[in-house]
C-alpha cells in the first residue's frame, strides 16, 4: 500500500479524521505508554483538579494527527520527522476530536512537506502544532 507521492501534494491540501474519545481509549493509552497519571484514570482524584473531571492524555489527541499523516495525507510510505505541539484545552471522555493536517510548505529538494496540525473539539482548538514529513518521490519511468 502506497500513499501519495511528493508530486501529488500541493500547498493548501488537507485531510482530517474524527474520533470520539472513550473510556477504553484512555485506559488503553495509559497501558501502552505507562502514563498512569490519575487525572486521566481516577475520577475522584480528577474531581479535585482544575479540570473537575478526568481528561484524556494530550498525546492521545496528538496521536490522531499521526494517524492522518500516516494513513491519508500523505499516507503510507511517509516518514514523520518532527512535530511541535501546544495543548490548548482539555479533551474529556465523550468528546469528538477532529484531527486536521494542512500542507503549508513543500521542500522539493529535500522531499519534505510541512503541515499545520490541529485537533478541534466543538470547533475549538485543543492541540495546535506543525509537523514535517519526508514524502517519497514517484519513481522515474
């Protein structure tokens, strides 16, 4: 399976995916990463925080960005090189997260594409950032 080639990508192109964060997602993410911070897993503890309830790991939302880059734009064959992230708001159980990537620059010489990356809940940014991805070129005929 091959995603897009560098020659198929243009500035302004975008893609997104939508996921609803569930209890099982948070528990699985904690198990895989070892991040057992009680703000994510313990309702009683989380009730005493500024959030007032459990919140999802910020990196879970960031993982949705990775999913868009790795499966859709540019997709399979692309190599994630870097990602900056700013966590703006908490994501709670039941929130629908829209992860969106938009091409902002293409470095043809290095076969690298820069993306604005964001995750939204109810139209508000919960994560913002920028990713750089190496994208394969189409083979010469």
